């Protein structure tokens, strides 16, 4: 019987973090907006949380955000670092081993809302109330549109990755037998 080591999970998590970094840096350079970003970097982070668990999802979000930030030349602000961690942790907490498209449909907007609230608090702390209020309206207006895109991409990629990640769950079932 073949067993899958924790190293394979770490390699998969690192691959997802690399994809997240690539997406994040691409959107930052294409749009050239330093204080506002689109959350599509969260797609691999969400997948990591769903497939590997909330701990891995949070770690993927943290690592991807830190590397993406340094690659794009931004300044590290710890409160903003909580957003990507939430993107990995919350979907992983709710959907790990209990995935369904219906749950994903409400988890994505809920997570997006929590991340927006975190980023609003961070904007208030770092930049003051004027910047916070101006970006809050834009952030909240984008939740439905971006949530739909993230939902459909995560749902479809999750199905495509099924043969790959089933071996992680198969290993857990094998250990119990």
C-alpha cells in the first residue's frame, strides 16, 4: 500500500501558494493599484483550505500574501495580512471533509465579508477615516460580483482536482482500517 507523507501535502500547499502569488502580482501590475486589490488570489488559498484543512489554508494565505507583497514592492502591514489568512481558514473550517457546492455558495460571500471588514479596520488604522470610507463603498459593492466569479472557479477547479486530492482523504480512511 502506498502512503502519502505530510511532505506531499506541504508540496501541494506550496504549489497553491505559488499560484496565489502569481495571480496577486499579475493583478497588481496590470491594474497598478497599490491600496486596493481584487481577491482572485484567494482562489488557490480557498482550495488549499478545502482540500488540506483550515490550518494549511491559513498558512497558504499568509505565505502567499507575504511573498506577493514583497514581490510587488509593497509595505508589510500586519492587519492586512489577516485577510488572506481568513480566506484560507474560514472556508477550510466549514468545508474541509464536508464539501458541497451549496455550502461553498454561501461560504465565499461570508468569507469575503469578513475579509472586507478586516481590511476596513486595517485601512482605518493605517490610513484614517477618509480613505476607509471611500474604499468601503467600493469593496462592499464588489462582493456579489467577485463572489460569483470566485465561487464558480473554485467549484470547477475543485472538481478537476478531485483525483489528486482524493488520495489525501483515502490515506486518512486507510489509517483507520
